[in-house]
């Protein structure tokens, strides 16, 4: 058994069959062969070696002729390695003694060889592992022949283990069968994290190199709550995770009847629970959980991984899908919240030493008006299909907000000239995710129809902490008193006006903070759809005065640890168990 | 010709270490000779005719490798192997860069 610690980016735990995604994206099922088939399987292995050898020899000749002997020599070396007596002996031993399928045996043995290189500091030699992988791939191609399964055509549930997942890879994954993700690199904001959350499957990122330690088909556990990946789990560990999965299932079943009940406190205050989504299909998760709307529709996916800038029609189709699915419930569409580096066809900014403090999000939109206008046009066109709201991200000054609203007014005029219908009264709001926006909230409320607190960025900017930096991540805390003061300021300003205010960061989806936020006056939560039942359950068990008492006490505390410990105790009074 | 045993310690001076091409050249020279050769690096050893074994012994720049040759042409084989650890290949495809 081997445990790897990574960063937990999407909750839940899952046990399943590993799909290792570096072998040209095909998978090696762990298969055992029947005792009486061993001879045939050995022959199949030997045939594959012969076929691979012929292929390599052919390559060597072509390459030598075209580029010279020196380059052909690498294939000569591959040929020698392929025919290495010890290697062949080891593979044959696994087939004969342990009844491994040749595919699994090849993958297992060659990965052990590759490991020798990958463990090295020196990059020259570490890259040598590629020679081994090359041989592995070649053998597997011959062994699997036409039976090789692509990742887009899965037939059984798998856990995807990869160095990194590109947007095009994740978009090609068969969603019906992917049950979890692990990537060696990446942080909380990585593409994998976003997709995993959208698919509501556990994910761990940033584990560091481990792919050579695992062969496709092996049983792996992904613990997306603790950020753990467990390879070759022992029986005891498997039993524990199975038990926990069963308990979770029971818990989820218990919460199911809440679906059609309102999120209403014991003293009759109606709380609105909306869903955060990234991909249009997630709107179905919101409907399934009985969400009161979509409180945050992130639109970054339209740009990420796109070769060219998405057209107005592409935007419009995506928005239409979501708005129509929600019917008469609100959908808050947030305009793109990205840096130039993630945008197709946009020149990288010259000065990008500090991307989080640089040209991104609304700032980038205001500098690239054609791109911004395309998105706004599509949002406005979709506004006649339901209750659409538009929201601007990362606003830090009043002038930015006014500029953005001017662009919107301009686009409206344009649509009118072309006789295209739109909702002239579409509510316009902004994120409160910079300390500046929170401190100026009393001024902002004069010029917006609603606010939404984005805690992820607000915490980062308030505490000056990059949460992907493991050296300082301990400082990143939603209940740091400094963060809470800013949240309180925003809520008070919104209530005074009054304009609706919601919270859409990860904080709002954690039941640990529900009581506190209710006590601080928050009545609208936008959370990842899977979190709706738990948050609703808690809302229905408390009264507002109880929550206020908790919030008042919290506001006197001086550090995040005290707040967290206190909240843990308080939550226990209402529900049995709460994940952070 | 008599059976001789030659032990010679070489230091890897090829910046890329003992790589696939080096391993291949070693195995070829040894395969053509009449002596049994093994390479030893600390606790690891490799039969000098097996490319994969030589490579997975992992000899990096600056490391010591012992050539142990037994046979009638042991000294000649060891002589032929030595330059390979410095990245010098005795054929027309001399390293250019």
C-alpha cells in the first residue's frame, strides 16, 4: 500500500480501477488469464515481441538512411532492450506464475524499469524513462491490437490518473464512466479541479510524480476529502472506505426527501439556495437538487481550450440551455474571469510577473471590448428566455463598474437597432471579491441590482495568500476575522440599500459556515449543486436568533482557529457530522 | 592466448551519463569480443551484453564504473570500452554537438 498526499479539489471518496493516461491514452485492464490459457498467452506475448522487433528494425533502417546512423542507433538500443533476456523472463514469469494477462504483465514490468529513471534528479537520465515507455507502448499496441480502448469510449467505470489533463482531454472523456481524477500537477484552480467539481466526482491534484508506481487496471482509492491517493490499498483500508461510502450513501438517502422542501429556518425565514455551475449540463444537477436558481454561472469554459474565440452563437447556445432548464428561476451569468494567457487569440500581456494582481477578469474585458461585447450580446439575447442576471467579476473601483455598465448599455442599443429582443431590465450585479469592493460596498450598492461575495479571491486578496502555495496555504482561511469583517461590511451595505446579496465562494457550500453566515445576515447562498442538500438540512434545523448569537460571539474572536473550533462545536448541536 | 582478468575503473565524463546509445555501443563491442564482461557500479551490476541492464544500472556524470572483463581479449575489450564513458564513439557518427 502506498499513500500519496495531494491537494483535495473535489470532495468524496471512491474506490475503482485505475486508468493511467500517459500511455497514448489507452488503458490496460488488469486481467488474469485462466490456468490452461497460459501457454497461449505466452505465445501471444512472444508474437508481440517479434512484431515489435520487426517494427523497430524497420524504423532503425528508415531513420538511419534519412538522418544518419547516430539517430538510427536509438532504435537499435530499443531493439536490444526489447529482447533483453531478463526483461522477457520477468514478463513471462508473471504470466506463468501469477496468471497475469500479457498486457498487464508488460505494463507492470516496464513501469518498474521506468521508475528507476524517474526517481532520478538528473533530468537527462530521468527522461530516459521515455525510452522504456516507448517500448511499453509498442508492445501494448501489438498485444491489444484492435481491442485497445480509447478514453472516449469507456465501457466500465474508471478512475483517471494523469500527469495533467488538458481541456481537450477532459472534454473527450466519457462522463458516464469516469468516477474520479488524480493529476500529478495542478492546483485548486486547475482545469481538472473545475471539471471534477462539475462532474461531482472526487479529485486530487498536485500529488507529484507517481504514475510509474501504478499500472492501469489496478485498484486505487481517491479520497477527495483528505487529498489522498492510495495505491495498492490493503484489505483493511478498502473495508474502511467501503464502509464510509455506505454511510455516505445512507446519509444522502436521508437528505433526499428535502429536495422538494424549501430551505426555511425553524422560525420560518426563507433562505435561497442556488447552484454554482461551470458547464451547461450541470444545470441538471441544480434541478435535481431543487435549487432556487443558478447563482453563479461561470463562463470560462467557453474560452478555455478553445482554438479560436467563441462566437456569439456558441455563447448563446450555452446560455440558452441553462436558462431554459431553470424556467422562471434566476440564472446569474458571470462574464469571463480569466487572464489573457487563458484566452484564445489574445496576446500575452508584456508585464505578467504577478498574474493575480495583473490584467485579468473585468480589467481584461474592458481592454478587449470586442470580446467582451460578444459575450454581453449573447447574454442579453438569452435574457428574454428566462430570468437572466449579468454579473461582473473582480471589480475593484466604481469607475470599472461604470465602464462595464456603459459597454452593456451600448450593446443594448446595438441590439435594439437590429430589432433583436432582450430584457431591458435585466439585473446587473458584481462580485465582491476584492477588499476594495467590500470596503466600498456602500457606494457600489447605489449602482448595482445585486452583489455576490466571492470568497475564494476575497480570502486570497485580504490575507495576501496564494492557496496553491503549500508554504503559506495554512494562512488561507475563510473564517479569518479580517475576512469576516469584510463579509459583514458587504452584507450590511447591501441590507441598508437594500439590494440582494449572495455568497458564491466555496465557503458558502460548507455546512460548517452556514450558521455563522445566517447569523451575519446572509439569506442567499450559491453553492456547488452537490452541497445543496446538506446546507438546506442545516438551514431547516436552526433559528435566526440562534445563528445571530453564534455570529456575535464569532465576531469577538481574534483568530481563525478559535472560530473554526467554535463553529465545529455549534454545528454538532444540529447535525451529526459535517465535512469542512 | 591465456585467460586474463582485467578490472578497470572508469569515471563517466559524458555529461548525459551512460545513455541508450552508449549502452548499445558497449553491448556491441562486448558481443564481438571473446571475453565475458560485466559492469559494476556500487551495489549494482550489469551484464555488458544487455542494453537494458546497462541502462538501468544508471551511471551518471561523475560516477565510477568498474569494467570487469574475463577472457583472452580482456584488455583489448576494456580498452575499447573506456572511451565510451566519455561519450566518444569510435565510428563515423562521432558526437558532433
